[in-house]
């Protein structure tokens, strides 16, 4: 008589999924700030208080989103998993940027994009190299995930460079056209008319990028 094989894995239920989510991290204790942030908005509490409550509420939500993405990536394969990790890893910044654009907060969107790029490109990657090198002499990485992240980074940089270059070219042409049209001004001391050269209309080609960053 053949030995009975192990029982197949049970299908997860809604209760078991919620239980796994609740025990995933200690950050889940901060989920209590979600309803408090919503109540504070509708009761018109202080802007500082509402901001702090929602900031604390974002921490467990970002952690749960990362956990859910990793669970899906385990069952979807390395290619789809890398794409999901690269896409949903920035979902918080994307949602905040969309809401800020709807409210007309352009500076917030610019700071969010620039901060996200610098944080992931320098801070996070630097810490990975540092702490990984302290424990392992040789480190391995997922080639598919690295290629996906590099492609998304290149796409992001192009989306920032192309509008800045176009704006710089347009302003340069406009300034050049105005510069060839001399304007006459009277010198109040000498009482004579002086002609301005077109050099005043020249601009710095990197001005749009520097203004965007500042």
C-alpha cells in the first residue's frame, strides 16, 4: 500500500491573509493613524497635525505594499516580479505627485521626483553596498531586476532632460531674436541716445535645469 502523500497547500482565505498582514511587521501598529488622518482632514485640524498623522500612516502602508508586491513576485516569476517591484516600489511617490499636481503644488512634485531619484540612486544603493560588503566579500544581484531598474531610471532621466533642453532652446531663440532688435535709450546724464547690443538677451543654456532643481 502506497504511503499517503503530503496534503496539498490550503488555499488562503481572507481571514488568513489579514492575519498574515497583521503579523508581518511592527509598523502595522501605525495603521491606527489612517482614520485619525482622515478625521483630522474633515474636522479641519491644524495643517501640521494632519500632515504628521498622514505621514505616520504612510509608513505601514508603504511596508504592506512592498510585502504584497514581493508575495506576487514569488508566484509571477523573476521577470514580472522585477517589473512589479520597480513599478509599485514608487507607488507612494506617484500617488502623492498626482494629488499635488491636482492641487497645483508644482514645487512639491519636483522635490518628490528629485528626492526619489537621489534617494534610490545614491542613498539606498550606497547603504546596500556598505552593509552588504561588511558581511560578504562577494555580492550577487538579480540581473533582471537591475536591467528593469536601469531602464526605468533612463526613462525618468529622459523625461526630465528633454523638456529642459526644449525649454532652453526655445528661450535661446526668443532671446536671440530680441537681441538683434536694438532699442534706443536716452542717457539721463549726457542727454544722448545709446543703443543696447543683443548680448543682453543671451541666457544660460542650463538655466531651466538649475531653476527646476532650485
